[in-house]
C-alpha cells in the first residue's frame, strides 16, 4: 500500500516540504534563513541532529551552524568542524551521500571528545547557480532507522529551494550594504560642503560616516607624518578610538605603493600591528584600507571589524571605493572653495595696498608739500614750528602706511592649512628624538582660526615642545588642539621631571606675550616628578 495522506490525497512528506519552503521564504536575514533550512530539514526527515556548513574561499567550512545540540554541548565539543572526514566528502564530491553508520566510512576520522555518537547520516550539497554554497548534514533518524531514498529526494528538493532562498537573502544583504555605503558617502560629502556640524573637523566627519556605512568596529584616517614616511592616526571613531588618535608608527611599508586608484587593501593582524601597535589586542579580526584622493599629503581611510563579525565582502571592497571617491571629491571642492575665499581676501588686501600707495600716500605727500610752501609767507617763529611739527607727523604717517602696505603684500598667495603646519612643526620638533608624539586635533581648526592667531599658536607649540624635549626628560608628550564654538584650546602635556617654581625665562615670557597678542590666556602647571601642562586658550569666532 502506498503511503498517502487520506485527508488530502497528497503523498506523506510533501506537505512538510511545502511548509519548509514557506518557512524559508518567511525571512530574508541570511543567518535566520540558514537556521530555518536546517530546522526544516530535520523536521522533514525526522532527524535528531542537523547542521549546515558554508564553504569559504579556501574551500574549507567557514561557518558551521547546528540544530539539536544544546549550547553547553556545543561549548564542550570546542572548535567546530572545518571540512575533514566524511563532512569533507561532500566538498570533494558534491553529490548526496546516505550512510547507515558514518563511523564505518573510509573517510571517517572519529568524533571529538564530548561529541555525541552518531550513526545514520544524510548529506546533500546546496547549490547556487551551479556553485556549491555549502552542505546540509543530517544524522540520527529518530527510531534508529536509516534515512530512505524518499528522505534523500525530499532533502534534495529542500536544498534546491534553500539555494534560492539563500541567494535572495544574499542579494538583499548586498543591496542593503550598497544603500548604507551610498548614504554614508553622500551624507559625509553633504556635511563637508555645508559644514553643518561645527563640532567636528573634516576628517572627524569622514570617519563618523564611514563607521556607519561599513558596519565596522573602528574607522581611522591615517596620514604621512614627518620626512621619514611615518604614519599617524589623525582621526578615529568607534571602539577605543581615543587610544589611537594621535598615535604614530614608524613602519608604513604595507601602504607603500597604494594610490588613489588602487583597490582597497585587506590588512592582516600583523599589518595592523605594524601600522598601529597594539590595535588588534584580540578585538580586531579583519580590516580594509584605501587611499584618499586629492589630499595635500598621503592620507588613508582604514575600517576594521571586531572578532566574530563577518568578513568584508566583495561589495564592501567595491563600495568603499565609491565612498572614498565621494568624500575625496568633497574635500577637493572644499579645498578649492577655501582657496578662492583666501584669494578673495588676498585680492582685497592687494587692492587696499594699491589704494593706500597710489591715492592716500600721494595725497598726504602733496598735502605735506603744500604745508611746507606756506613757510615763506609766515615769518613768525611759532607758526613755523607748528608747520615743522605737522610735516613731521605727516612723514611719520606715510612711513607707517608704507609698513602697512608691505605687510598687506607680504603674505604668500598659497599657504598650507593650519593643521598641516601643526603636523609639520611637530614632526620637525621631534626629528632626531626617539620619543614619539601623540597629536590630537579636533574641531574645524582650519576654518576657525585666522592667520595672525595661527602664527601665535604655532609659536607657543614650538616653544613648549622645545622646552619639554630639552629639559623635561619625558617619556610621553601629548599635543591636544581643539576648536570649540567660542575658543581654541591648546594643551601640551608631558610626564617629565616637572618643576616647583615657574621661572621667568625668555621662552616662557615669549609664550605669555604670544597669548596676550592674540587676546588669550596661558597657564602652566607643574610639580616635581609629575610633569608639566601648558594650556593656551584663544578666543575666536567660527
């Protein structure tokens, strides 16, 4: 007698198969789909244990998902299979395999400690567009019977439907990733050009949006530092970002040869530890790095994911290039816009200088000659003295105007940004010293500070670093510079020998004078054995 369902006239098992199809189609999250495939297969053929192994790029099992084992049992077993023994048979020969006792097979290698013993076995490959995505493994048919030919046919049909469901889930996942990357790049470009967030500088905006776009644990901007090709972390966002901002490394060979046109480079843990020592610390598993285009010095965007996170897929490589092209274009447009603003200011200065020279000075000179010509009409001594005093005042005014004209015309038409000049100054100051600086820059520094205040700040940085390097015997020196809504703050800290009384040396007097000239305040705190802190606050209007 054939095994039919009397209620519906449908062969037994077909209803369960249709229910399994419906369960797989009910969700588009890949992990959920995979779990439902295994659960549906176990229910379909009445198996006690089930597993799905995903084949990775190295032709080994990259993921292994199980059903039927408790969490404590999985933990006692330890490392999950990678594709040896009978499990590897389906990878070398992707055809259904049905065994009465898998322990007796020639490829059997035995079970690890604490693994439940299993006998009956059914394995079926899952194919997507002719390529084997993974394998479905079922063991221990309830009741002690072997898996039948009908069980095999049902699971083969289920595997075919699972391939479609998995492919749909992967396509949806890729589309979601592309959308997130595009949104991140466009939002970053918009904020860069509109300057909608005054609390962050340009690079802080980029790493913030890259963190969201890539679903990473941490994102960083690295840049050349100094003449020896050192690398410094200029901005970071995400997990423990504060530990890496401002840190430098003398080994950047892994980034040599990277251009803006290069594909993103996958970095190993060894590469990461060379670039930024101790970055992995057992928390970072995978990372990508690409170079930003159009920047004045080599700058790189690095994204990294934590342990247990999925690897960066091909779509991440592709969309990271799209993201960097968006932000690089925005940075270039922003640079051109700022140069045009600077040129407009310089143009106004040149026009004012010309007007002062060609009009004002000439009129003052003519007025002086006219007053001098009155001398022959005034024989009294007092009027003559008054004329002499007025002409002397006019001569002094003309000299001051000439000095003003010279200062208006002496500023070069192309000047480096304030942040670039700070990096260059710090690199030069530490050149030849084994000590590596830590530099923290935050806020819209380049847009906030004017050239005159920038000169005074640089002078204070140089003098403070010179004192620390020559006299402090410090093991660590940190330079923190941030632009706040109403002021700029510079804080230079060292852990050197310190001092009990602040002497009135020419260097300290010069720093105080610089602070006064830019309308700011300077405080220096120190104690013997506890290092020194130099704090400069400069008022500004953003």
